[in-house]
C-alpha cells in the first residue's frame, strides 16, 4: 500500500493533471482516477498519490482508518 504524505483530512479525486497540481499546491492527497478524462500516463507523470482504475478500488487503496468511505 502506498503511503500518503499529505493531508488525509481531505482527498481530491483527480482525473487531470490540473487537479493533481492544485492538490499538491494545497497539501491535499490526490487519487488519480483513470475512468475520467485523463490517462493513466498523465496521472503517473504528475505523481498522483494513488491511482484507481475503477470506483470500487478506491477504498482498498486508502489507509485503514479511511476505509469507512463508501464509493
């Protein structure tokens, strides 16, 4: 499991590079989602904290205390 080094009080769902850039500037953890407008390559190149290929995968990527989130 990836370690998030950002604010875990918030999590920004990002499908484009602009979302990730904004999250980083505001110290917010980002989870790149490949089912939006951007590509996996775009999300990886801009270093999304986590990347999910489908909505149900998101809870499995989060730290245990955050897993109560429903998608």
